C-alpha cells in the first residue's frame, strides 16, 4: 500500500548528501528503493531492517539509539513520523543533536497523525529555521535547518528510560515508550491469562517449554512464569525486547528473550505457544501478517502441544488457520476478544 507521506521524502533521498541518516519506521515496509551508500538507515523493527539489508542498504536495528553518532556529524536526517508522540519527539531531539550546523531535517507525515503540531514544534526547536509545505489535503512536509542556537528539546517522556510502567495484584511490569501499549496491561492479554488454565487443561501433560510469540514488554511471559518451565519470548521491536529482558531479569524468569520477526529463526518445539498478535486498530496490518504468525505457530508447535491466540473478535483467525491446523477451537469470547486454541499442525503447513 502506498503511503503519500512517505513518498514526500523520496526526492530528498535521491539527492541526499554524504553523511545522511534515515530514521525508518514501519512505513518503509514494501518499499523497493535502491540502496544509497551515502545514507545510513536506523530502524526499530527487525523485519524492516532485515529487508533493507537484503536490498543492500546500510541499516542498523535499535530502539532509535543514536548515541554512537557524534554531535554535529550528519548533513541530512530523513524522517517520516512514527505513530507514537514520545518516539517522534525523541527522534526530532536526536536529529537536532547529530546535525551539522546548516544540516537539514526533512520531516513528513499525515494530518491525522498530528504532523502540523510536529512541524510547529520542530520549527521552534530549530529556532524558526524551517519551511513547511502542504503537499495534499492530508500530508505535510517540513524542511528545517539547524541553527547555531537550537531551542528547548521536545518532551519525549524520557523515551530511552525503562521504568515500572503498570502493575496488577501480582506483578509490576517494566516498560517504556516505543512498546505498543507500553504503560498499560493489554485487555486481550489479560483475558488470555484469565483463561490460561482452560488452555492448560487441553494439554496431555504439563508443558516443558513455552513460547511467547510477539511478546511486547513480556506480560504473558511474566504471567506464565508461575508454571516453572523455560520461556522463550520474541518480538521484532527493539523497545519491546529491552523491556521484556528487564522483566525477565526482575522476575528471575528462566528462559531467553530473542529478537525475531514472527518467530523467524526460533527453534522449537514448544508445547505451549502464547500469542497476542499485533492486529490492532490504527496499526497497519500487512495482508500476510496473520499468515506469518500462523506459519510460525505451526512450525514451532510440538507434538501434543497447543497454541493459545487472543485476537479481536472480528478477525477471522479460525478460517485463516484451517490450512495449517487440524484442531481449531474458540475457547472463550467476551465483548471485544476471543481466545482461539490451535493444535495438530498439518505436516508441511
């Protein structure tokens, strides 16, 4: 799917000077841009970074950690704004630090994402040195030039800092901006935990290994740790991996937290797979994302094991899973979510 706001960056990619930096979020997915040796790319999604590397880009995966880039060393920063305000402010603050005097920040985004506010605040940060352009009814672009005396940094909610962010009657959970739903307990995940014993009752024996597929900050892993078996948690988001590792360390969870895109490279088998996939309203869902999570579950599920998925009620997971699993059962529903048990993966699925 074409993203008009992303397309506004392309002329500035084509004529980018040496020592340029591209802060790449999910909007890059699907792009087939030819690599340019004068542009370094940094992204927080492993699938995006791996795809860019495969095309020949110099691409680094991190939670938009620019600490290794010297002050005043970058000629141009390119950024199509992300969905989270704290992350956008963090990246704009970092851009003004790493840019050379006279260096440029090229910013683009959609009206519904708050781009006009970002452009106004960025102009103030750049001491008024910038121009904005309304490219269409909904898309805007700004070109800002670093002055000798930048203004006050934007409020990024201490983006880089992990912190205790939410809690329930049993645990406190570490998290940070950059993780989806970073400061709350996801209602779908909580519903799965409420019904976890119903899933466990479907197993012929207690699980020996558990996989948290798309772990976020690790809520499901922390809750499942009561079972006392090794847990592998995986996500493609750099902030999620950092937060989940902190929760494993804080709770003394036996297991490991592994960066991976939809379980790619993870070695099974697992008798229990827990998954609250990122099929959320307002977040782009590629047509094959459901397929990738289902493929991972089918590949990694052990004999006699079960995968416990929680999804929004309108997502037809059961129909999509039919080509990969012989046993598909909706164990519970509430007004918003349903819990789907998948078992008996088909050979070659």
